[in-house]
């Protein structure tokens, strides 16, 4: 009974901490939209300003304003997103990063919303650059304290990795990609401007 109680407690804490999530996969045909809208764009990942091919280790979560559920995105090998969504306003709410030195979670507090209206067919948010800065000292700090009973995962706040988001002006790349692969008419696509605040997010 004690073991079951502990398991339930762990599950409850995990739910409170991470919330409900579902994985949203890229569509392979517009037939999969089933009356929904197509949300498309590209995510480019950088670690210490070095392009991170395939974005391996990064996970992006979005949320519709009125929904409690987080949706995990699965970009393709080139970073493209093309998912079926209903009308609403979608925000990037969390980004996580995992490497050999740990698992870092970045809550996004003030991200702009991507508006998808009833009149939209395709909404293109262009290209979002996800830049992670990780000081080499933070890696050393993690490794040297690992294994100690109380400070195994401790990294001083000043050394924790930081993250910055920005929309960069190469919308045409996403535009051409989605038109070619799905045979969508150019006039069916609406471009969305995102004004990310000049804010750096620190890992929890």
C-alpha cells in the first residue's frame, strides 16, 4: 500500500508540474485537415550560436489560449512544422532541452500569440530562431556535483543555460516549401508577424 501511495504521489506531482500534454504530428496530406486550419512555419535551433542540426534534444510545446493542454510539436528533419489546428490563439509555452549534462526546462512567459481565425486556410509563422546559451562552466558544475546526495543536479543561477526566441525574416523559405509539398495556392496562405519580447529565459 505504501508503494502504491508513493507512486500516486509521484504521478500527481508530475501532473501538477508538467500538466497534460499531447503530441501533434505533421500532416502528410491536406486531406488530414478535416476542416481544420494548417499552421506552418520553421524552427531553427542554435546552441552558443552554432546551428544545431535536426534540433535533437529540443522539445517545443504550444498551447491554445483557452485550452489547458500543452501540445508537443514534432518538426521534420529540416525544422518545418505543418500541423492541423482549430481556430484560436496559439502560444509557445515551454521549451525543454536535454543533453548529456542534464534536462533543462524553459517556461515562456511573454511569448506572442499566433492567431488562427475562422477565415484562415493556412497561417505561416515564418521562421523562429531558438537560441540556447550554455556556459561551459555550467557543464563542469553539473558534472562535478553529480552524485552528491543533495547537490547532484545543482547549478548556480548565474551559470544556468538561457534561451532567447526571435522571428527571423526568411518567410519565403517556409512559403515555398509548403506550397510545393501540399499544392496550396499562394493566396490561401496568411503570414503572421510575431513580436517576441527582448527577454532571455532562464532554465528551471
